[in-house]
C-alpha cells in the first residue's frame, strides 16, 4: 500500500500519529507529501475535533466524514482506529510504534505518559524512535500542563497585539490558530533534523516543541527593540516605517483591494508614470520618502481615488509592469484561480468518498529531483485498519475481527 | 549529550537578504555552520531599523541581528570574475546554498544550479523568492505586504467592510524561511540516500497559504468564501453565529472563546463557576447543560447569552491574573500579550528559553529567543552574535579556503572582498 515511488525524498520512513487538530497532524501530512508512510491513529470514541465540531462540513451537514478541515490537514495518510481507553489497545499501539521511525503527538503534556505511550516507554520498544511532542507551552515549566488552542495561543505569542488599525485601537484576530501552523513548520524541520541525527549516530530522540516558543521566533525584532529602546510596539494598520505608500487601496467591486508598496524615490517616480500622475513626482508633499511619510494620509487618499476606478487585477498588472510592488488582496476563492499558484500546481484534486473531488494543498517548496506526490485523500475513520493491522503488524483476519468485536479496533 | 545540535557537520552558504535570512538562522540554531555572504558594504538589511537608541549603525540593525545570530560572515562581490571564482570554490565545499536573488540572477552570474552541481553534485540550492522560480508572476516584485495580500491572508484579517490588515511586523519572510529550511532538509534526507543534491524552489506566497489555517477548506468543501471577522470568529457554527474572541480586561485584552468538545465542556463549566463566584452568572447559565451544548450548531442567541456576563467578569482582572486563573480553572484562554509581557513571563524562565548576549555587544545584556525546539540528544549551539561586515574573512578565506595573506590583501584591493 506504500505507493510512494522510490524517487520520493522521504520514502521508507514510517510515521505514527497520536495527534489531534492541526499542530501535530499537519506535520504528518508534510512528511507524507514526500513519501513517508503516515499512520493516523484515531477512534470512534474520540474522533479528531475537525471531524466533528468544526465547520466547514460538506453541504453544511455535520458528519464524521464530512469535515472539510480534516480533509485539508490529513491527506497522504492511512487511518486506523484504536480506542486507547481499552486495555488491549495500548499494546497494539506500542507494537505499531515498534515498527515506526517517527511518532508525532500533540496532546497536553502528560497525556501520552498516562497512556503508557510516553517517550521513555516508547524508547524501550524502539531504542532509536524519534518522538515529536508539540504542545502549547512545552513539556516543562510551571504551565506545561495547560491545555489550550492555537487560536488563543496566537495572542499570548504576541501576534494579536501587533495586528490592528492603529495604536490604541482594539486588536484584530489573525485567522484561525496561526501559531499552530508556525509550530507545524518548525515541527517538520525538527523531525527532519532528528532523522539526520539518527542516520549519523543511530540514536533517536525526544523533541519538545512549545508552540508558544515557536511563535516567538517570528517576533524577535520587537523583543529586541523592547529591551534596548524600552518601546512596546503597537499596530500600524498596514503602514511601515520604511516607506510610503505602503498599504492596501480600494478598487472597483465589492471588497476588492490592491496592495501597493513604494520604498525608494526611483520606485515613486515609476509609480507616478504608471498611474499617469507626473505632477506627483514634483509635488513637494510627495517628493521624497520622508515627505511621503509626513503626508501619508493625503498620499493614501490620492492613491485610493485613483485605484477605485480600476479592477484590482488591472492595478496590479499595470504597476508590476512598471516595476512597482503591487498585489491583489486575494480572497480565498481567488487563490483557486491564481495563475501563479496554478503554475506551481498548488492545489491537487483527489477523489474522496464523501466530498467527491477535493482540492488538497501541495507543499510551498518544489523539489527538482523528487517532486512531492499527493496521491491519497484524507482517510475515513478506520479506513486502513485491515491493511495496517494485517500487513504491518501481522495479525490474522480472525484476530482483527475479534479486536473489532471487542471494541479495541474501533 | 552532544553539543552543537543535530546539524553540526554541515556547511551552509547564506546569500540571502531580509526576504529569507531566517532560513539560515534556523539551520544555525540546529548547529550547522552558516556563512553569511554579503556584498562589500554589507547586506542592505543592515540599514533596516530599529537601532539601539534609534542611531543607525550597520552593525546594530535589530531587524538584521534578529535573524543573523549564529552565523559567521564574509564579504564577496559576485560581479567580477574573480569574485565568482572564489564563490565557486566556496560552493564546492558547501552542503547547502540559500539565496534570495530574483529568478535568473545566479544563471546570469554564471552560478546557476546546473553549473554549481557540476563541481558539487551533492549541493542543495535553496532559492527563496516572492512567487517562485517559474510561472506568470515569477518576475513580479514582492515585499511582505504584497505576499500577505496575494496569499489571501489579509482578506481574513480586519473588521468586515473595513480595510484588510497585515501583522505590523513582516511575517512573509518568516514563513518562507521556515519552509525553506524544511525544503532544504527534505532534500538533504534524499541526498544522504541517493548521493545527489537538488534545487529547492520556495515561494513566499505559497508558504503563507499555511497561515490561512482551514480557510481554504471552506472553498474546497462548499465553494464558500471565508471573510474577516474583526475581533470575532465566524465559521465555527453552521448557523453562522459570530463569536467574540477579544475581551477587554483591566490592563489590556484577553483572547477567550467558547469551545465545543470535551475540552470545551470543562472550560465552559469552569467559566460559569467563576462567574457564579463573582455573582455574575445568570440563572439560565447556571442551569445550562454543557454536555448537550454543541458549538458547531450553536445559535447567536445562545452565544450572546454567554458573552454578556463573560465580558463583565474579565473586566475585573489583569492579563496575568487571568492567565493564572485560566490555568488553575482549566479554561481555554490566553492574554493578548505584548513584547514586554513575553519578556516577563516566568514560564519561559522556567524553561531557560532565553539566550543572553552580554553587554559587550549591544551595551546591555540582551535576551534572544532560544531554539524553537528542544532535542533530548543535543544541546543548542553556543550563542554567537550576528557577524560584523566581513568579520570572518581572514578565518574563512585564509585558514579554511587556503588563500595566503597576500592573496587576501590583493582581493581586498580589487574590491572582491
């Protein structure tokens, strides 16, 4: 069932996931995109939250196999069910780990230990196992055991405070659990680094990833500024100390906008030519970077007056043709018709029993020799029980049936 | 335990500007020997503020410093032939090369992937650009705001009807640098089995698609378009109910939301318990059966009924009091922290998260974020300040590449280094 071609970069690696929502499972998806065999462990007693209590659902009707977020985050995986509350299930999970290279878990600190699946227990079974533990605030420290979700942790990690229309105005939410996905990228990197270390030394290890600490990596400049200049950064809308114009401008249509960025005076001259306002070049309010910053309100108004006559796509094309930084504020729908993303084959349609065809997201990097292969949509609950328990663990059909009847494989 | 991190044996040449310099930083944090190559005069990012005391100084751009610690630094002018020859000698010994030039630039310099791999078939070239190496937008100019817009993320941030927003600190380069490091290491795993390198083409726009969380799922599933909700969350109930997430507290804001599932039940019960201790719980909230509450089908009226007293409750506490209570009561919420709150957080001290640079560098001790994850078998590499311009020229060109003192003087005279 491992259909990965030998040209897949990560072919031959087997990953077992005891993970929920995004921060753990998307790491597994990324490994699967390049050929790792990823086995997602769930159960009917405790299905992933994205299966049951998060829209979107197909046709807005909840159902175990109708969750769109689950579908987006779990392609390239095999799905098995083990009810880990059943005494017979844990030994099976441990046998699975003994056949694996990598375990990914993102439960609250302590949960895996209580299940008998903590790192020290797993290392007994498989001395070179690599375990990625990703949780809100890490495995140690006074708040290690705190449960939480990325949508709120994004705020404690400093991002929300930096997002808003101006100083003194209420902070705006980033969309969804932003920091979970920062932790996904770093978790992916950590697993790959640990795999290399194992190749060189024969040793596995435990990776303790705090999603909070992962998020803080993206904020280093403000942390340094606060220490050295006693300054707390506040949101600036879309403005930037480095130059003006620097914002998004309303265009023709409903909620259509184009981002425009000018840093240097050369770029400003090119912008003025492109928008056929040669008089702006010599307008003392806008003549150089410093004066444009001082008169930024007037500048933004003048530009918005111009952009509002055109389609956002036309504004972008015209400015980019003149070498000026410009880009449509794409809606989510626009992303599915963006010619650049299409060129990179960013969305890959795969069949799924409930969704019909579903567009999956390919990785953000393209490898010249070993391109990613998206070949399997997200698993239905327990879809690969027979394959995994028979072919990987070597159970007989009768044993598997009995474990199903007993509610262990369930 | 081994010191210096899991990637200690590898050498990385880092030809990036601010659009990708976090990639090399991540690899340096993992122990790789990362050599930042700057044009004579230094990377233009050395002039991006802020600076200590707001006094511009190419050695002290806090933006530059943030993502160049842990690296060594040399200068090299790639325009003259002699500079390119020298670069090829460096590339012959490197495991990774990371670059952020506009597509086609390395080829124009005679340093394209096909040329470099002839002398070093194991080389992994990582190219980071706004939109990728090929395609209709490959020559489009980008910056953080442009790719934040074109990734769709901005359409999801801000008040409905008002201007879409970015985060007031560039995020695109962080996402691209992170996925570039992941791409580099994916290629590296293959190299160690197949004994050959490859070209990794990273798009900043594509990297940001993961910052949209489940946004694309709405389109893929039902052809609906998620929109921005300001400080409220939409799309968590099939009824379309808006749920407030940002609440004012005594010294700022908190992020709290009603959740479903088992974790939500516990959190919601604890909230009502806290309300009742404070005399704020309504009769119907006290009677509410949270076992039967399902967030995915909740109505606006049901949500509003919970949010009213919640807002009153939170106004009585500070951010840190809330955090303490939320932890104790097992509630799902966190404060809206600023940089000061993060620097003061005792939990991060418990974990010995920070790495401190002594005052000899920036005039006072300064704490830098520690590595992004802890590896049980290796300890993080020793903290190394970001390099000054050409700081390691003698060490790298002389001791390591074998150029003589007089060669180096001559190359300096010719403005090659």
